[in-house]
C-alpha cells in the first residue's frame, strides 16, 4: 500500500515561486525620502531608472551616483488564534549610475540596479509550510541609455535592459496531519512497529534553486518642461520574462522514518526543473512643480502590468518526473502605486525631504498564498542630503511600510495522499482531498537607504 499511496504524493506539491510583491520601489536614497517619485524630475544619472528622458537635462560632464538600501520586513500570519512571525534576512537593493555628456543636447550613460527581488522565511514547521517555508528571489538589470534633448524644453530617452537573476525556494511536500493518519494506519497493520508521529513537523521538504537565463527589454521615456516651474514626464519599462532552464531540486526528510515511508519522493532528488515568471511592464506618469525657490513638489503614478501573471508552470526535465509537473493558477490583476513628495533646500549644503507612497496589491483573493502576502500598503518616508563640498552629496532616506492587513485570506491546495487513503477508509472516515489554508496577514518593514553623488 505504501508504494501505491506515495507514488502520487509529490503531485500534490504547490511549487510556487514568490508570487506578488517582488517589485522594488526603493532604489534611490535621494528619491526614497520623497516617496520614490522621479518620473517628472531632472535627476541627472538617476533618471535612467525613473525616466530615461531626464538624462537629457544633465548639465555636467560626468554624473556618478550610487545607493545601497536595506529592507527589513516582517510578516505575521494568525492561524486559529495563534500568530506566526517570519524570520527574514534583510534584502539589499542597490543602484549605481554613471551619466556623461556627448554633446550639449545628447547624453548617455549606464545604470545597474535590482528592479525585482524578495525574501521571506516562514520557518520550516509553521502551519502553512506545505505552501511556503522560505523564498529568495533576485533580479539584476544593466541598462545602457541614450537621451536626446530635442529642444530646450523637450527630451526623449531610451535604454536597453539586460536582465538576469536567481531563485531559491523551500516548501513542504506532505501535510503532517495526513501523514500522521497514514502512520497510524500503518502502525495498526503492523508495518510500522515503532511509529513516530509528526504533530505539525514537516515530514519532507523540497528545495528548488536556479539561475535564470539572460533576457532583454527596454526602458523609454519623454519629458517636457511646460515652463520654468512645471515639468511633466512619462516612461515605460517593458515586461521581461525570467526563465530558469535547468534549476536543481533536492529533497530533505525530517527523520529516517520519513525517508523510509516517503522514499518514492526521491525520484525528484537531484533532478532538474524549468520554470518562468514575469517581471511586469511599468507605465509611469509624473509631474514636478517648483512653487518657490528651493522647493520642489512631485507626484507620480505607476501602473504595473501584473495581469500578465496568469499561472506558474514548473516542469521537471526528467521524464520519470513528468507526472509531478505543476500548473498553478495565479490570475493577478494590474495595479497602481501613487507617490507624492517634496524637497526643500534649507541651505546650499543641506536639503530635507518627505514623501508618501500608496501601493495597491494585484493579488487574486482566490489564490492568496503566504509566499508574499499581498495587501495595500501605506509608505511614508523622510530624508536629507548633505553637500560637504561642491559637486559631492551624501543622501539618506528612510521609508516605513505599513500593510493594511488582510483577514480570512485563503488558499486551496490538493491533498492526494488523503485521496489515496480514502480508498482504504470507510465512508464515515473519509478525508478531504482539497484543503484550504486560511490566515489573517499583517506586514510591515523598515527601509533605510544611503547614497553618494558626485558630478563635475
């Protein structure tokens, strides 16, 4: 019976990579303090990310900048009255830019940044471990850019984005409660004379890790100075697909008993898998206004095309594992993020900033997975810059992310082990073959960032 029952256990896996919420909007220390606005602002080399057309207004021979950010997130899930908290390592988005003048109206540069990334660790044995234990996703982009200032007031720009990344995720394979029922049945039949029950400990887990192949996209923009005080801009960063062509899978077991009775899961050990997930397009619109000398106010709206994320498909490359391939529905929706911010030059050497971002979630309520709990977030920020000498600036920004919370969020998943056990059980003792995990989620994060700028 063990072989018949366990031969299909792995097909119950919900091998989801990080789902929603892996878009990074915290790349510039300077702009972070203003709510990460910038689509309608003259930012020198940093414009290559926010709006490539802004590079056309560069009035220096060379402009260098770099930012290093720490994201310290915490997620909580309350399940049946008990609250579980993630144990996350900080994420570290970075951006480095170099812009230079070719002619008075023609500028070029290159930017390196991390537009997508996420990390969450729910630990191995929390109640939702069968859906997610931990995830780490990193995407890197190299963007060469050219910007042409057509007139004194109008500029256009375009950049090629070269993207690559990596993913590492862990999740449970077998529901501990169903495993304990099976162990009890095996003990009664004499197959397991000394049974060990798991009582919530995950009997078997899988790790999926791999590096994506290089993919290319583009980032284009236009910017127009209506007058000396008002500037408008628009940019479009294209969708790219990050594909892992030959990732590695490995299985781990809680103890020797699990390795014995779940031995057939070893068919997935050391095999390769292929999977892909989208980095959605981002359409940005922005305006900046200088009402008085030294004060700049800005407003951005960003539409992210998450609707392209229909499903996550994972294919094991070994023909013996083909029965375990996954097609997981996502059906996300497009969503908006809005940012407003202000900057004021107190002196020639010291600027202060403040901002606010409202980030809405694309998550489908029928597929609410704890991989990255999606919810609308309110994100206030502050920052300042100090210029110790001409041409050099030190930037600091701090943002706080406050998720508004989601209650009774649910996600269904199949339990094929239960389906097989039902063949051995009377009608009155039948087990549910589709289970639902329900939790109340809360998320918050602290995001400090420091940057350096130099130009001449």
